[in-house]
C-alpha cells in the first residue's frame, strides 16, 4: 500500500475515532469523504483494477457490519466507517482488519463490562440476545440493544485500533 494511502487511512480512522469518542457519532462527512479518497487513490495507483479492489473492499466492509446494524448492536456510522476502511484495504485486507477489530472489540467490551461491574447481568442479557438471534427475532434484539441499561461501546475507536494494528503489523513489518 503506497504511503499516501496509508496516511489517508490513518487520517480517516483517527478522525472517526475522535468523533465517536467525543460525540458518539461518526458523521457522513468523515465516512463518505474517506471512502471517496480511498476509491480515488486506488484508481490513481491501480486504474480499473484498483477501483474494483476498492469497491470490493467497501462492499465487503459494509456487508460484514450491516448484519450487526440490522440486529441493533451497532450504529450506522460504524458500518459506513468499516465500508470506508474497505475502500483503502481491499477485500483481502478487510478480512484481517475484521478479525483484529473483532478481537479488540471483545477485549474492549469485556473491559467496559468489568469497569462497570456488570459481568453477570451482561452475560444473562447476551444469552437472551443469542437466543433471539437464533430465532431470527431481530425486533427483540434491537429492543435489548436500545435498553437504557445497555452499555455502549464507541466502536469507531475499536475500528480505528484494529485498522492501525493491521497497518502496523501486516503492512509495515519491522
């Protein structure tokens, strides 16, 4: 990945994380601009092939998190951010970014639950949500996720962490 693409991706996820931590929102001005820059850079460096890689990465990123959004466990800004990251990383890179982000998300969620002393209640709630998911009752999932008792994790910051770790380890090994 050319250095200018790395810098563009770093700027994208840093702005998104900052916004999500500050306001619990990731505005379209960040995600749409980031996606456009990722696509344009892929076109510049890879012509039609680069554009196809960029669009495939965006589609893959959107598809992965769209399921969580429909279930009510993730905000639309997180989904759009992951799609924008995909325009830079491409579909192969998104597999690694997804795995790293999921691992970081699990660690962050566990830390958040432990910090608030709600491990038992969270495990019971998750069990009910998994049963609802197994029964394809997404309305129940959305209601449980929207509950005032739910702890909310600023997942844009987690996506940023996963993306930065991906760049540090898989793109620039020492």
